[in-house]
C-alpha cells in the first residue's frame, strides 16, 4: 500500500455527487491514500470554481446525463480535466458505455482506498495527456468562436482541401472576397498555414468525436 501511494502523484480529486453520505465516504477513501478530495453537490458548483488540475469524479449518470454529455458540458464551461465515473454495482455494459463516452476510468461504489490508489497510479500519466488534449479542445473552440459565419464557411472549405476558386464557386462570391475572409480567419486563429487551420478544427472536434465513438 505504501508503494502505491508513493508512486502515484498527489493529484487533487474533484467529486461531484448529490448524496452527502457518498461524498463523505469517497472523500475519506481519498484522504486515506493521501489525496485531497474537493466535494461538489452538482455540476453548477464545480462550474463556479473551474479547477485547473486533477481529476473529476462523477456519478454515472449525473443530473440524468451520460458521461459523454457531462464531458461536453464541462468543456463548454472551460473545464478540461479528465473524468472518472462511478456507480453502485455498475453493469459491464454501463462501464463500457462510459469509457467509450470519454471516462478515463470507472469505479464501483463503495470505493475502496486500495482500488482508488491503484486507479490513480495507473491513470496518472494518462490523465495529464487527456487533460492537455481537452485543454486544446477548449482553446480551439474559443478561437473558432471569434469567426464570423462567412469565415467559418471559408474555413470548412479550406479544411476540406478546396482552392480559393472552388470555395468562391461554392459560396457564390468572388475569389478575392474568399482571400479577404481567409486572411481574416487565419489572423483571428493565429495561424499561418492551412495545415494549422485543420489542426484547430480537429482539436475543436475532439470532444464530439469521443461522444460519437
């Protein structure tokens, strides 16, 4: 047990659970393995504080929503931390669905300290990578939100490999107008090359891709 604790980085845990008894039990299990667990009764509470590091633990489902929808809600709130789901005696099908929906792990309640320690030790490196990827998604969506409708249309054409002339024909505008929208779009996104435009679009779609998987 000591080896597990010393090997795992002390990531802060953020628990979203309506039941105060369950919050208390999971917080106690976290404390036993040296991890601070910040409790929240609902997603609205965590949205008000927007943590920037650690792992979010949520009941599956939460607020009547699946894990994939919760991940999208968190991204919309600018929260990119990875999510671990839990439930009381979850079925294998439910666990698979949550993992496909983007959960990084799934715990069965009551959560044993040993099981929690093993989970955190196993996913600690993956959690950092997932968090970084989700942060890129948030930042990419924020950048895309600055574009006008016409600039988004030009971006779609550019990302699809169309030339300025082809985009102009599809949008019924002149190639020169496409060039202007393209230049404005790339300036707003802070990119110089079409490949970077595609990268921003791909990053913005990552959360939706996980939900559809």
